[in-house]
C-alpha cells in the first residue's frame, strides 16, 4: 500500500479551510424582521421567538422595521427588544404606510405604569416619530453585513421592502447581501385574498416581480393549522410577573382564545430551514393581484417556493414555536 505524505503547507491549508467553514456555519445568522406589529398578536410572538433564537446563538437581530403606520407599533417593538436586554437593536418606521388604526395590544403594554409612575416596560422610543425611516435603516444595516449572509423575515405588508427596490443601487444591495426572504403572505390552498397582500397589493406585486433572490412564503393555510393555545400563554410565560408579549396577547382579544401562528412559521423556517418542520413546494413564481389573491406557477428556474405542512409535522412544529416564544430570559 502506498502512503501519500502531503506537504505540511497543504495540510495546514486544508485544516484552515475546514475550520473556516465550520466557523462560518456556527456564526449567528443576521436577521431583519419586517412587521406590521399591532394588527395581530402573532407578530409579537414571532418577535419573542427571534429573541429566543438569538439567545441560543442561532441568529443576530440586526434591525426591526415596521409597516403598520401607527406610532405605538415602533414603541412596542422597542420595549420588547429592551425587555430582552437588546435595546440597541434599531427600529425603523414606515413613512406613509397603511393601517394607522389604534391597537390595544401595542398601546396598552406601552402605557402600563407602576404605582410610582415608572413604566412597566422601559424603552428608548417615546413615539414612533422618533424612529428612523424604515427604508433608510434597511439600507444602512444591509450595507454593514457580509455578502450573502442576511435573512429577512417579512410578516406584514411589503411596503418597506418594495420601496427598497426602487433605487437600482438598493436593488443591487439586496442582491448582494440577502440570501433568503422568508415571508408570511398569500394563500396557496384557496383562491381567496390574504390580509398582508390585500392591504398593500401594489407593493406585494412589486416584491414578487422584482425581488432578486429567493423567496419562501408561508401561506395563510399553514398558520391556521397551528393554533397557539391560550393555556400556554398563562402557563409558559408565568416565569415573570410582567411579560410584554403575554400582555399583548391578553389585550388583543378577551381571554381565553387560541390564535393562528402565521408569523411564527415564517420565523421558524427562516432560521431552521432544514429542521423538518415543514415541507416545501417545487420552485416557481408567485404573483399577486389587486384584490390580495396570490397564485403560484411551477417553474424549475423560479426563485419562489411556499411551505407545505403535513399532519405528522404539526405537533412538533407547534411545540417548537411555543417553547421558543415563551423561552425565559437567560436560557
């Protein structure tokens, strides 16, 4: 048997390359969370999941951008980030967006005060008007990241991301920096309008038509099969007396009620795409019309796919999302 003795320099180079690859795989994924916080409570649970995943070393939340045009939306996001010990995460606010209506789930936690007058949930932002404009923030944080590293989770309207595509320089920035857009949007089981697309259909159409990278959509039909139990809000969040996500859940609707996990599914796939929590469609192209309906056409050259959920995946997927959303601080 002939034994090959590789030169020491070659061996060292091979080891260095393996270590570099292992280090890259272990690096937390830089994530941008784009949300219409305040329109439904699943946005709050999804943000809590991202903080749990960051605590586990799986991601690094580099920015949160808001598409709901209500000043309490950015404030609530900021106080949740502060609650989790990450007040430095920048929060961007949409300019001239949709759904400016009031929302108790974001306003009430932000207004809660202790008997001495201090805020139950401190934050940096006094109002949404103090937050930077969302597209400018997206441009800034993307520019600072390594090429091909960023994952964007969009769980609201496409307003901010569609505007980012207007400038050719920003379009090039997205092409270089973003490796995946995981979004809660559309309905791929029934031809009916879906809220996130319906509220700003022009932006959704632009996003599907012009986004230069991979899109994976979690449709309406996925979250409705995975209901977050009210009983787990009362039990699993009880590790602290005051929790801004549990407060938002109680303020959104009279308790007890179970709520679909639409936005949580987009977060889970974005950070654990190989976890077996979902199936996925073949590649193709998603389109949206003026009414908020989406359609999918299979195409081997397409960059769009959508999530699929079978009965065997439901229990494990739901339990994973519940445990992440309610994970105590320091765990």
